C-alpha cells in the first residue's frame, strides 16, 4: 500500500520467535476482489486494533450513551473503519504504529461506531435516549 509508506511510523524491534508470531503470521481479507492485494493484518496489528477498539467503544458510548457492544463487535467495527478510511482518505498529519494509521483508524472507527450504535438504537425501538 503506497499511502502507508508515506506516513511516519513506529516499529517495535523484535527478532526470532516473536517476529515470527507477531509480524510474519498474517491474515488477508478481500471483499468482492477489492482491494487488489487484499487487506492484510498481522497479530501485532490486531493487538493495536484491539486497544483502539476499547477506546472507540468508550468514545462511542460517551457520544451516544450506548456501548457498541462487546469487544468482538468493537474490534470488527474498528477494522471496518480502518478499512474504509485507508481505502478512501489520506490524512497529512497521521502517524502509524506497526503499519496501523492511528488517527485515521480512530476517526474511521468512531464514525462507524456512532452510526452503528444510533442505527441499532433506532431499529430496536430504543431511540428515545438514555434510560434513567
């Protein structure tokens, strides 16, 4: 991905066994053949995304008074937000940790999480606001 190479980043030094587990083990996702090379994620990126998902869940709860859901749902929403932002938006002031664009990931995941929470509240009949 050419855009990720222009973003300043931090790489955690690892070698040997930990490098094999955290960096060389990866999963590639492609939806209807897009993007061409696929969206690849390794274990260290998944751990970073999990930490971001916890923050996104807290921010979405603060904005909408409802949680996105459990950790698994929050991680899926964060991955979807990252995927959409990385595919269509390039922020000039972003930075990356182990290839995960942090600000873009947070912005995309928060947008998706807030919309998901509000739509879920409307469809479940709980759209009247916070319960007292």
